[in-house]
C-alpha cells in the first residue's frame, strides 16, 4: 500500500469515531500536558532561586560567631590573609532604626556592608552608584536604598532620589544609589511602613551601633576552590586561633558556624529534581493508562472492522499492510493527544506562573517579579518521541491480531 493511501485510510478510520478517539487520547493529553507544565514551572523557579542568591552564590560562605565580644574589622582582614582560597571577606552588621524623610517616619533596617556585596549577591544598581573603599574607610554617611524603599518613601519605585537626604537617628544620610534589592530576603516589597538600605560597614559600627565588634561575616571563595572544603578550613582556623568550642559540646558558649551556600543550592536543586521526578512518575502513570485506553480502542476497532480486514486481504493486502495501518492509527492517536498536551502544557505553565508567581513564588524567591516558565525544546521533543513509542507499543498487539485474521472467516463474520 502506498504511503498516501495508508494515511488516507488511517484518517478515515479515526474520523469515523471522533468522540471515542477524543476520549481515548485523554490520558495522553493529561500526561504530556502535566510533564510540559511542571518542567517549565520548575525550571522557572530554579532560575528565580539562582537569581535570588546571585550568580556567585555557591562560592559564598556564611560565618556566624557566637559569644565572642572582641572580633573586629582587623580580625576580619586577618581571616582573609590566612585562608588562601578566600578572595575577600564581607563583614556585616544589621541595625533597626527609625528613619525620617521630611515628615514621613518609617522603621528602617540598615545593613552595614562592604561594596563587594553587590558582586557577591548580584544586586543591581538602578540609580546612582555604590560607595567606594574610601567611603568605607572614612565611614561616610551615605546610603543605598532598595527600589521598594523608594516606593514607600517617595511614592513610586522610579522616583529620582539620588542626592536627597534621609535622617537616621540624629544624622543625615545622603542617598547615593537605588538597588533592585539590598537583602536577599527583603520584605519591603510587602511592608509599606518600612525601608531597607545599605551603608558602609564602618559607618554602621561607628555611627549607628557604637560597637566595633563583628559577629557575622560572609566570605567569597575562589572560583577554582571547593567551597565546602574552604568552609571546613575556615572553621578550623577560627576555632584554633580564638579558642572556640564545638557547638555540639554541652554548655558551649563561644562557638563558630561556617556554612557554604553551595549546600543550600544543592538542597534547592535536589528538592526541585525530586518534585520533578514525582511529577514525571505521575505523568508516566497517566500515559500508561492512556496507552491501555488506546490498545482497548484499537482492539475494538479490529473487532468492528473484521469484514473490512477480510475484504482487503481477499483483494491482495498483505499482513504488513494491515499491521502498518493499525499501528499508524495508534501512533496518530498518540501524536494528536501529545500535540494537544503540549499546547495545553505551555498555556498551563504561563497561566500558573501568572497566578502564583507574584504571590507564592515571590515569597519564596525574594522577588516581586513573576516566575517565568522555562520552555525546554528537549522536553517537547521527548513528548513527541514518547507519543510515537506509546503508539508503537500499545498498537502492536491489536495490529498483529488484525493481520493474522483469516480472510475467509473474516468475510463470513457477522
């Protein structure tokens, strides 16, 4: 049989039972649609998580000192010198203070940082500039706000605020820049009564806290080093030099914890991968059910078309021709279901991201921007191949059964 005739026969057979065909492919549609939707959404969430922590997130160590009252900026500098795989350190301080602009008073969370924090966490300046090393050395009264703080103080995120002054405590601080965020887990996007900003670390500990001691530090490891190994080395150095206790010891008061963001990123990746594996498994079950439905329909078709099969054999059709037609019908059913599933999956991924992106996803990722689905061409190609394979597997038995029918008995079938 010529390919054109085979395709025409297949179309005629399937279009004769449109309602039954549509119900049969429902499992395929659900399975493929679920795979495309969840793959796209999980990819989008993963990208948002990576964007939240910054491109260099896996290289950042978080160091917390407990019960130590004499760790200063000089000690932080000494730490960087004694750990070869630490490129630079970022001492941190956080202060809650009341801030005033004209007659507007808000609660301010002020982060004492070094300018390197922008590079480490991928914060982007939307207006103005960051402070310099000279600003850090002299403890300048300069502040960088996040865009939501600008909205809370000045009415909208695009307000031109560089050069304006903000009163914190008894001092005036000049706004020198606006960043997309100044804290990975900023809440100013949700709380209109608060602001967040970054000031030089020296400004924070000399003007705002009056306490020169540092209890929280971040360290950027070199690109070629193993962050986990550097974390262990850093903890060992600090424990030895400052005679710190193991946090697991009973009654320990002077302790240090060093954690690698690499572990956190791996946990996030593992979590999304596990969720994706669950969804693929559920989708696979749906495809299995859909395949069984297609086999059942094809067996029904064979029974209903026994006389047709007998007539075709009597006219010279070979077993291969009969087998090819029924397998092609099965594959076409699966491909039709797959195409509908891909379209619904793509539409579903954008719809779900639009619904939950600005709410739940924003709370998880620390960004008010919606999560954008990641459309993976490989997933779509896999969906097409899966449909073809499903059609072959579940169409083979009915096709072979049809091909083996005796033409004489088939013609006498009532």
